C-alpha cells in the first residue's frame, strides 16, 4: 500500500498549479528572449522614412553569392573562348562594330 500512496502523490505533484505556472512563465520568457536576439541579429543599416534596410539573412547571402560566382565563371569561360576559339573571336569582333 505504501507504493500506491507514493505513486498517487507523484501525479498530484506534477499537477500542482504552482509548478505548472512556473514552467509556463519560463516558456514565455524564453520565447521573448529569442525574439529579442533575432532583432539584434538584424540590425538596421539604412532607415529612410518607413523603409528600413536590414542586414541580409543567411539564405539571401547564399543566393547572391551563388549568382556572383556563377557570373564570374561565365566571364572567365567567355575570355578563354575569346582567345582560343577563332569563330567566337570573330563573332565578338563583329558584334562590337
């Protein structure tokens, strides 16, 4: 019977309103701190009227970086083709006229 009393006390302790309120308040405080940390990561660089330019996020930096690197590779390939492929050299020469 002592075992039954101990197990019956455990659920009542976990259902204690004070314990529930403490854990609920702790969750609310954590969500607020996450929000404030996200805002601090996105600092405002330019603020004109209602428009605010913030630092770009990770995904935006990856996309822009990929576009820049891809265009640089295209320029290098066009330069190599210009010097080593006579037909391409003539085409560029005639387009430039």
